[in-house]
């Protein structure tokens, strides 16, 4: 199972405050993932991906345009598609987060930080995925 809460949802899940979640994003995500046997994607600037086995990734993107209603649903759908394609949950979450952030960054560059809609991010996903695939191929990494 992969959960994709934003900080307010994570605070509700853990019975803490948003301030506490934000103060210790990595620790909160790692503990929750381990205690509940899930992959946790704690959304926000520098999204945290934590696995129940202690694996951790922090995506370096800071895309203001993704703070728009519905973009989290796009992310969840993308992760679901990665799972359906056969990726393991942690890898699906990581791939989804990176592709989603790249798509959001492209939309932000084109429309600005306040003009993005979730549908814009959805439409930008294929091009973002292809750019990342080409980057990995050029680096000699198999996508």
C-alpha cells in the first residue's frame, strides 16, 4: 500500500500537529511507514518517500504550482499506474513523485506559479516521463 498525505493529512494520521510533522518530516514518514507497513509519500516541498523497510528518498523539487487542488490526485493516479505496470511500491512511489514534480515544474515554467491546474499537470506527464527516460538512458541507467 502507498499512502500520499499532505502535511495536514499526516498530522491527522499521527495525532499530531502540522507544525510537528513539518519539523520532522523524515522521521515522521519513516516511523509511520515502518509502524504501518506502508510506503509513505509525505507531499510538500522536498517530498519524502519512506518504505516500511527503512528505505528513504527525498525529492529535491520545490514546485509551488503543485500546491493546487487536484494535483495530489494526479500523483496518486500516476503511482497507481506505476504499480499496475509492475513496479514495487517504493519504486512506483519514487518514480511517480519525480515524474509528477518534473511535470509540475514544466507547467510552472510555462504558466507561472499561480496559474496551474491539475489537468495541466496531467497533460504534462508524458513529456516529463520521456525527458527523464532520455536523461537516464544518456547516463547509462536503465529506466
